[in-house]
C-alpha cells in the first residue's frame, strides 16, 4: 500500500500555476545563489595564486601556508551546523547575505597579512565565516522546489564550481598583474581586496534578490503561491512521517551518517583531484604551470559544466538518480585510475581525457547525491542533518591531500601514481553505498516514483 497522501499533484497533472511558480522561482533565485557560490569558491582557492608572493613579501613559510590551506576546513566543519540552525531562525535571505558579507570582510583582510600567525588565523576565520553557505542553500532549495525539480536546481547551483575554476584563474591572475603594474600595492594585495569586496557586494545584493518563502515573493501571484506552497506542504508531511524530527534525532539518524560517509568519499575524490589538477596537467604536458597549462586545465571544468547541468536536469526519477549516481561514482573511480595509468606510462592525451571525464563525473553526481537526504529531512532536522553531512563530508578536502601525499611517500613513483589510485578507491565505495539505497527508499522518493510512473 502506498504511503503517499491522496490528492497529491502528479507530474502529468502539474497545474499551469505550479509550473509557472517553479519557473519564476528558478529565474529569480538561482542566479543570485550561483553568484554567491562562485565568489565563495574564488575566495576559498585564490590563496594558491599568492603562495610564492606571500613567501617573498611577507615571509610566510611553506609549513604555515600548508596549515592555513587545510585549517580552513576545520573552521568550516565546526560552524556548519550552528550556521544552518541560525538560518532556520533568521531566514535564508538575511543569513546567506550575512555569511557573504562577513567572509568578504575576512577575505579583504588577507591583503594586510604580515606573518605566519596572521595568515593561519585568517584562513581559520574564513572557514568560520563561510560555514553554512553551501548547506544553507541546499536547505533553502529543498524548501522552495519539489522533489521532482530539486536535482535540476542543485545542478544549476553546482555550476558555480566549474565557472569559478574556469574564470577564477584568469581573474585572479589578471588582478595580480594589474596590481603589480598600475598600483602602489603588491598584486596579491589587490587580488585579495577586490575579490573580498566582490563577496561583500554579493551579500548586499542577496538581501535584495533572495526571498525566504513563496508567500513573501511579490513576483508570484496568488494562484502560483497557493500551488507551490500546497505541493511543498504535502512533501513536508511525507518527510515528517518518514524522517527524524528535531536536531538531536537528525544528528543521530543512521541515514544521515550513511550519506555523510558517501559525501566524504565524494569530497576525497573531488579535492584530491582538483588541488593537484594544474600540477598533474603540467606533468602530463611536460611543462611548468603557466598560461598554456591553465588553458588545458580549464577543459575538464568546461566539459563538467555541461555534464552537470544536462544530467542534473534529466535525473528526475528515482531509478535514474540511483542508477546514474552509481554509474557516475564508478566512472569517477575508473577515470581517476585511468589518469594515474596515463601519467605513469607517459600518455598526455589520454591523461587529459581521463581527468576531464573524472571531473565531469564527480560534478554530475554531486547534485544527485544531495537529492537523497533532502527527500527525508525537513525543518530543524534538515538544518542539522544537512549541516552534519556537509561539515563532516567536507573534511574529505582536509584528508585528501594528506592521504595522497602519504601514499606517494609510502609507495614512491615518478608520477605519484599510487596517491592518485587511492582517490579512486573512495569513489568505488561511494558507488556501492549509493546503489544500496535501493533497499531503503524514502517515502518522498516513493511519491516521486508514482508521479513519473507510466500512465501518470
């Protein structure tokens, strides 16, 4: 017997008002969310462009730089859950804007870095102030868009990652060149200051463009508001009957921890690949990191951009999400192993191809992965559960470079083959775990299955 409430609107029976409401919400909300995430990635990763200059101009040691790069994730992890709970209290509009403004202030402060201690403290504070943006947006989207359309919105949000990797390098490099040539400051100071100000401006704009709920949206008419709030209320009732209620039950729920492990495995593959992508490309091409390497390193993100959007848009059934998600995790592992083999055997074309396919695969699977916890979490349980998954999962970004380096030191090769191989193992583990979700489908996913069944 179905647990789905009677009278639920199905895909084929979506009213014009509901379709219009979803379309308007996407047009009004998604550009601002993508901008926020784009700038967040920019301020999170631009420090790599200033490594050598900070060492020369401020005496920042290699050890302090490495600690500062990683300590970001510690501050980020500690404050993810509190930030998400405060978002529920103050509303997404204010809280996401506050996050952007405060991390922008910290990001600009890097322009005045003077020593190791200041650099490490600022990196920690950057993680603290940025904490809550990603899980806050995931929570926000789960309250605005029905399950049927959610993966597509997650995919659009994810587009900020490849955009930031493609456009961030020339922007950061251009600001450094401009600062060195046309201002009395060091180029790296101009880069940190301008990109930090971009976050502050984005936060101010978020106050104008983000809306807490459909009821507050002036660009929705009464019929559209009613249609959207009705379908979200029905989905919330299903999630409340299926998932944990309250903060502590969510944090102790086995499904939440299950998806935390999956997301941790994903981030191992993602950060273990992206942190070393320019250097890996340089090794394959036999060149130093520079303009040509940067152009080639942008290819995986360009391909990944289209793959993420296409598969996110098409993953609108339970079967597709599970099968495609499993497939993309397997592909991620296989292509990471392929890039290691190509590097070890000196085949640059195949190496670039495998890296490109690996990036496209893990970008495609991210939005699909987030559709699972948002199918059974709602309210404060969603705030806590999504925050927990993202905070502990992102520690994969802290573990990945350490693990890759340790494996390479334990089993040394000229191409660092076994360190790359270790990343692929975690992708295969995630594939097994995601496929196993067929044994505990959420009630909201059962609703989605009925909506997309033949004959509806």
